[in-house]
C-alpha cells in the first residue's frame, strides 16, 4: 500500500469529516499525477468514484 493511501486511510478513520476526506482525495490525486500519462486517467477514476456524501452514508451504515 502506498504511503499516501495509508495517510488518507488514517485521516478518514480518525476523523471521518469532509476535510479529511478531501485531503485524502487531494493526496491520492497528487500521487496519480506522478504516474506515466497512460495510467493517470485510470488512477483518477479509482479515487474519484465516490462523493463525500456517499462515503459518509456508507460509513454510517457500518
């Protein structure tokens, strides 16, 4: 697992707030942009698949 993913997971686990979610998304996006051009789009699609409101609904259902 990449350090940015671990960081994002920790933020989400500890806080669960929109600011932490967005920070994790930004960190992941930054990591995607470092990939070769042929991999950037698929990486961004993986990290942008869920909105914060959908994430929060799923998190509360657990």
